[in-house]
């Protein structure tokens, strides 16, 4: 039986509620528990608004950035969260996430499914000014939480400072005024033993 447009949208909205149960390696700022993908996406969207004045990318459409923030991790409902510094886990991440995107965005009416998939693909490609700014905020958010929780996921994953510098690189280009904070945070984390040199 063919679903109405609203029934398709409702199916999608019910399915994405599962994002509230996808656990990330990052802890909440108070260290009480692991953060969920939904919490990360909300925080990322809000941070992109609050820190917009630091974006040096030309003509960035903040609305587009917020949309990307809200959809960028939806595929993890099926693909699971892959720790940024997990070399083995990242080998098949692209395939897992593509299959998840096919399934998840296929729940929506075709026009919306295509729109949201394009947002997800734009974010992943990091080629537009919006996607580059979005990437910088997406990287900054867990950095802050890791600092506040004594580098919990870094210590657990035996992460090195060079890995974090590489991961934070989008910040240097899209929000360069925030780069000194990143450098100082990494150096301080090495000194405190949160990160391996």
C-alpha cells in the first residue's frame, strides 16, 4: 500500500528518534555519561550560530550550516558511531554510511530525501564554504568536551597530539581566530597526560 507524503515523513521522524540512543566516545561536559549523536548535533548547530562571527569563509549561509549540523550524523542510526581516531573502524565507514543513507533518506518523500542526502554529502565532502565552516565546528565541539573530561576518549584510544592537530585542521582554515585556543588546548593536554605527545 502506497504511503501518503505525511506517512513517509512520520516514518522518517519516528526512525530518527533512534539517534537519541547512538552513543559517541565523547562524554558530556560534566563527565557523567557518554554523549548521544542527537545531543552532539544540537550542540554543533547551536555552536555554529554562537561562533559564526569567527568564520572567515566567504558568504557562508548559516541556515545551510545548521541544516548540515542536524543531518550530518543521522546515518549513524544504522552505521553506528565511528571514533574519529579508530583507524580500522574508519576503513569501511564510507560504505557503511552510504548504505545507511540509502535506507534512511529513502524513508522520506523523494524531494526531501534527495535534499537531506545532498546536505549529508555536502558536509562529508567539505568542499563548500558552508561545509568547511560546519566541519570546523563539528571538530571543535568534542575538543571542548574532551578538555573538560580530562581527555577521556583520547586516553582510552591512546590518541597522539599529531592526530588531534590533523583532526582539528578545518578550524585553522575556517575559523583561524580560534586556532590559538586549539593549539593551547592540545599543548596543555599533552602536558597533563590527556594526549600522547
